[in-house]
């Protein structure tokens, strides 16, 4: 996994997304205040994990559906 800054990821977003989707590369994206997130391809293994996660209710406070 390659670590990059959030600013670098945002500057070259399309290039990084292409690398993630085409080359299956993984990136740790370090935010300015020190926390980090990962950008990884959605593999079958990851999708299985996401499928077993419980649904989380969300209400955006706007009448009607859908709530995002």
C-alpha cells in the first residue's frame, strides 16, 4: 500500500482512480490533521465483508425518499 497526501489524491484523482480500478493498486490517503483513509479496489472479498455489515438507517431530514 502506498501512502499519499489527501491533497495529492485530490490533485490527481482521475489518475489514482484509474490505478486503483485497472491495476488493483491500494493507497493510504493521509489527511492534513493526521488521520487516514484507504482507497482500494472493490474486490469480491471486500464485497462479501460489506454485504454482512448491518444496514444503517439514515434520515436526511428532507420529506420523502430517498434519504442519502
